[in-house]
């Protein structure tokens, strides 16, 4: 890894987690966001990056382009930044196995549920319909199987009887903005790694529900 961990963030939309990560990196000398890539040219996250003087790129899908073809272009754009860590922050595309394996152990994602519960979409509504007592978000390493990589850190929120999916999403987003920059910081400090399909912090294996301090 270079002297400062070079982070590239992939986005599709508003970029609130991107902003939290940018703000978190401002507090450390170990980590720097060197690039932001979007698959949508009107993603507001690109403006956030410009305000922080971070280089941006758009890799827009072509009509009738295969996932493999798109991912090859995305990989070329990414590798120009020589990233130490690739961060998925609301990047609304399913990535090919080849792409994921190229960055295995160097790519993380945040998912709006307490994994392994509710992989995929509509997690907040699914938690409400299941009458769950708690919900939350999970930061995990990305592996080829969707939302199934080893969990690094989770944050939990309560569910209330009158919750809507929108209200619950806001509550979860607040926690996402706290835990995602922390995980990026751990990686930049050289404390976090993935070995043989497991997540490790300070050379200690993290449990299946993520890191839990004593």
C-alpha cells in the first residue's frame, strides 16, 4: 500500500455516504479519496466530489452492452487511480464475478440490513413486514455472491410500530454515515484485511455479525 491509502468511491446518486467518507478522510493522514466514479452523469455525488476537489469520472452504460463489457470499461477507469481500496457507496449495478475477484479483499460495500438478513433490494420494507424488532446496516467485503461477503461492522436501529420504509431508511442512513468512514479508516491504517473468506481487524477474526467491541 502507498503511504496514504488511495480510495476510489463508486456512486450512482446523491452521495451522502461519499460525503461522510470524504469528511472522515479529512481527519486522517492515512487515507485519501483520490477519485469518484459514477455510472450516471447527473449523480449529485459528482458535485460533492468537485466541491472537495476530487477527480471524477463517468462510466455510462451503452445500450445492449453486456455486464462483462461494462465492467471491463469500469475496471480501466478505476485502475487509472491505482486504488488501494474500492468503496461502493450506492453504486446501483451488479458487478461481474471477474470484476469482483480482481479487487477481492480491496473492495467494500454498505448494505441497508443486518446481513445475512435481507440481501438485495427493498430491505426496509421487508424488515417492517417481518415485524422485526431491529434493523440496521452492514459494511462488508465484496465477494462474487451478492451481499454475502464477510461482515466487518454493523449498526442497529430500533423499529417502531408506525415506521414507514422512508422513515426507517433515514434512521439507517444516519448510522451508515457513522460506520462507513470508520471502516475506511481501519483499512487505511492497515488494521483491516480479508483472508480466506474471513474479515480480520488487528489480526483477529471478526465474527459473522461484524466487529463488536468488548
